[in-house]
């Protein structure tokens, strides 16, 4: 049964530089990277070496502690460098993209008619499983676990966050296909939480097979952990899984098309940005060309993610 929650506490921080509701394109980036430290507790085992050619969807590495969890290349190209840190810890796997993307043949899957085991095996083999995170600890979900529920937050309340209704406009079929897949992974409920006063007609409000919850209030109202606490708290011994709204659409798009398409719409925001906007790019892309000639000021800090919890990166990170 759907729930409506109203939070009294919280704070919305007003910052300058909100992105205009326009989707733009930029020149193809010179490099991509997969960064294992982005995944808490991950120890990667490399499958490819420097100098090897890969296609979009080729397995780059897998998790040492769960060999079934694979990570695919976001683009086709050449592995140019495996960047290592202290104790030879892998920090980045850098890829020089081809002029035209070439995809691995991974096949399609209709999640609605497939079994739970077929959906899980497809997502593991095709590099889609890392999109699923486990709570109460924010690590990649263990495919052997049985979550009591899966949570998806349809909005982000952090400062200058992207508008998911705008970002996923026109992605109704892909989003629903992703929902159909996630439904097979739990015997419990798939919770989809929207913000009170949001768009009345979107891929979120039209989604089928979910419990659509509404939550009112100020930040951190968009944090999935806050939503879990108020809608279906985690008791001792229980786990829930969470998936980002854009990643739900990615899962559905890959399953429906058979192409490892990790395209994503990001918001370029901040007071130092000349033209705050939305840009369609891909997971792992370098920001060098995205930010080229679009930043003013000498002392600029680049943050991947939101300004409260994001990671500081270099101008070509």
C-alpha cells in the first residue's frame, strides 16, 4: 500500500548555477575510465591487459570476493593504462575510445517473462549487477542474498542536483523494463518514492509493479536511506537493495536492446559554470571536453557527484 510521508526537519541549501532544462551534446571524449575505488569494498581481478582492444560490454575485471560480479567496458577502444596506487591497488582502468562504438553481442532478455534465476544470471554475466547496492552498508549487493525490498528514489534533494523527471523524459519503456527485472530479484516490494508536488505524469508515476510512495520535506528527503527509514525500516538481520533511478533505465535499456549502452545524462552546475546545462554522455567519461570553455575563475574545484558527498576530481578526471 502506497505511503505519504511528511518530514518536518531538514534544510535545502540554495546555491547558484542550477542547470537549464536543455540537453546538449559535446565532442567525443579522449578517454574513459572505470574506477574500482568508487565501489566500497571492491577488490578487482583484471581480465584484460594494457594494450588490449575491447568492445562496449567486454568484461574488464570481476570482484575477487564474488567472481560472478563482472564489470564491463563502457565503450569500445584500447586499454591504455591500469593506474595503480599504494600496494599496487588498482585506482583506474583507462580506455581510449574508438571513433565509433562497437558493442559485444550480449543478447536480449524479456524480464517480464523470464525467471528470477534468468534475470539474475543475465545481469551478472552482462555487467549490470554493480548497479545494485545493499543496505545497511553501501556495497555491491551479494547475488546470493534475498532482500526484503528494493528501493528506488525518483529524485535527489541535494543542492544543484539533476531533475530526474527531466533526465528520464522519454525513457518510460526502458525504466519499466528495468522495474520488471528488479521485481524478479525480491519476494518483497519494489518501492519507488517520488517527491510531493513533482511532475504528475512521468515515467515514475506511470510505473507498474511498484509501490509508489510520496514524501514531502527538505533535504535529505531525497536520500534513499531516509526513505527506507520512514517507509520500511531495516530490522536486525534484514537487508534491502537500492538502485539509482537512471541505472534502472540503463538495466532496462540493455536488456531490451542487447547493447551495453551506459549513456547517461548529467547536470553541469555551479556558480563558476558559464552555461549550466544537461549533457548526454556515458559512464566513465573524462570531463575535459565537457567543461572546455565553460568555466570562469582560476580557483575552481571539480566535484563528481553532489556538492555534499561527491568526490573531488581533476579537470580531466
